[in-house]
């Protein structure tokens, strides 16, 4: 089963939430609608600004854990290398 790692934010260079899913479109819709209780909802993280697809969910989980250990600046550079304008990628799915 394929897996996705994504970064969701509330504003450019503000709060970053990193998560995984097997259904990216559904999961981001849930974030946008505030249907996910917890960190992302508490901080208003509704805009997907980065994502990565993996062949299996296990690889996606490993990548998520790795990214969560990264320094904040590295995460920002990762986003800006993929999406320099920090546009909401939900509309491009």
C-alpha cells in the first residue's frame, strides 16, 4: 500500500505539522475542515505545503519520523525547494 508524508501549516513559516496517510486527498480535506482533533487542529494547520509519495506505508512512516527530528530551518528549506511560494497544494491534487 502506498503512503504519503505531508507538511501542513497555518501560515508561511509558522506552525508546521508533519503527518502520514494512505489517502492524501481525504486526510488534507479533514485538516482543512478541522475534523482532526489534536495538534494540527489546535494550531489551525489547514494548508498542505509539501508532500512526498512512497511505495509502501512503512517507508512513509520512517520518513515522517526522520523529518520530525530535523531542525526547523531544514524543514523550511525542504518546503521552499518544493513549493517556494508556500501555496496550498490541496488544489493541485
